[in-house]
């Protein structure tokens, strides 16, 4: 009898060990992504929908600018919606996830109604009292364009009209000769899509600078202006916005839209590089400005996953596993959130001195853009493929992963 009990205990322990070391399924990964995204987005969207964003959102920053707090609210809203929108676009259904989406679709619609209502306590700042609203109006409409049915299509007419009015107010802000040009272009691309009209000069100027004026430096990297900066802005802003703007231009048969195919090839190459930056432990280099945007630096990679345009040698399941490792590693340290669930400034925890003066609590929600791939349904191969090791993990285990080749053309 004792021998049987001993065998059973040993067998149970073995099963426990095997289960502990078993790799998660794609479905488990997806739920981890959903729960993490909702944890990040909820304070922003819940408060905005109730008209309490300005009342309850904290302000953490190295900046002493008087209006920086006032513009921080649009930063949080625009960047959150930019990331969560593809998931919302899947719409509601009777699944647990579908019901959760329904909740956040309604939050977003109610929140946007408040954001552009002059009588709301959460009426957001879009005008030229500060230059920052141009940036986050662009992130906001980039998100709305990613959910044309569930966000734009479900907004009431009055809110649509008010939003268009606020977007046009950003024309009073002159963008810097840098990635900022794309914010003006993004707003005009959205106005073209929403109204059929736009300021063609503001639409085309930034596109021309990046594609025709020597700002492309080669091997998928653009300068941030004429100069090259070694940071992640190629993924955070430049590639995703170029791709989305050119897609609208091509859709409306505008001159320049034919550059979309060339731009996607460049973004595919950048996606390869981003995946290769993820270590076996799920870390990545802490280099360049805005590093406290955390995993928002993988915006371009998640966008290519969403668009089903990953390069042939980069499988969706491999990208999913790599990005999941990043998410787990990023939150392995404490103090990423305050007691009310708002993000704290830092790369891995609360590290305010790793930020720049233009960064505040609202800025941090750029991290939501890693979740674009949640816009792929649960049945997509990105989520159903079994666990796969990513490039750095395989390479450091002695597996021959082949050579990394630069993009020589285009």
C-alpha cells in the first residue's frame, strides 16, 4: 500500500513538473495579451467615458511647462485608442472576449463623445495653445481609422461633426521638420477618409520629405528629419504612420499612393530587425529617447502582424511568442502601475529619470500599440500556431538561424 502511495506521489509530482515547464498555448497567450491590454487601457477609457479623466488621471513628468498637464489627457486617449482599436474592430459576440470587447467599444464611444463636447468636464485640447495636440490628434485618428466600423461608424453624427472640427483646429499647429510632419499628414489622411476633403499640402509635404528628400537612410531606417537618430521612432511613429497614410492615399487614388508597396517592403525589413532585438529572456536594448514607451517600440512589428504582411521567414507564431516574452518580462518588476492602475514612468518599473521632459503620464500609453495583433481573430494562425522560439533564443542555443541580410533595394 505504501509503495502504491509513493508511486502515486512521485507520478503526481512528475505531472506537476511537466505542467510547470509546458509552454503556453496560443489561446493562453491571447488571453494574457487581452488582460494586459485591458489593465493598461481601463483607467483611461473608463474615466473618459464617465467624464472623470481630468479629475482622476495623475500627472507625472520632469516638465515644468504650464500647459503640459492640459495636453496630457489627449495623449493618454489618443495613444490608448491607437493601440486598442483593431481589437475593438472585431466587434462584439457571445464569447467571453466578445462581451469584453462590447464593454470597451461602448466606453470608447462614450469617451469620444465627452472628448469633443465643449460642455463636458473632459473636453480635450486640440488647438494651438500648445504644439502637442497635433501629435495626439494624429494618434487618435490613426486608431479610429483602424476601427472604421466599431468606432467611426458607431459615433453619433454630432460627435463626428465635432471631432472633424477639432481635427481641423490642429491645422493651426506648424509641425517640426521631423517625424512631426507625419502627424499633420495623418490628420489630413483621416479628414480625407471621413469627409472626402483635406489640405493636400499638409498631406503630401511630410510624405515627400520622407520618401523623396533623402530622409530614407537605407536598410529600412529613416532619419528623423535630415539627421539620423539611433532610437525606436522608426517603429513607434515613422513606419506605422507612413504605411497608414499611404494606404489612404492609395485608396483614394492620390498621387504618391503607389509608394505603399515600397514602404511595406521597408517595414517588413524593420520587422525582422525588431524581432531580432528581443533577447532569449524577453528583454531588448534600452537605447534612445522615449524608451519609457516600453513595448510600444514594437508598434511596427505588431502592425505587420495585423496586416498579415510579415516577411516570409518570420512566422506569426514566432512573433507572438517573442512579444509575449517581452510583455511578461516588462511586468516582472514591481511599480509599473500606481495604486489606481495608472502607468508610472519607466522602462521596467518606476524610473522617471529615464524619460525626457516632453514625457508625462499620458505619453506612456504609446505602449498600447504592441496590442495591434489582437485585431487578428483568435482563429488566425498568429494565435493558433504552437509555441515557437524566436531568433535570438534559437541562435543562443546553438541553432543555425542563417544570415541577417540588409535590404539593398528600395
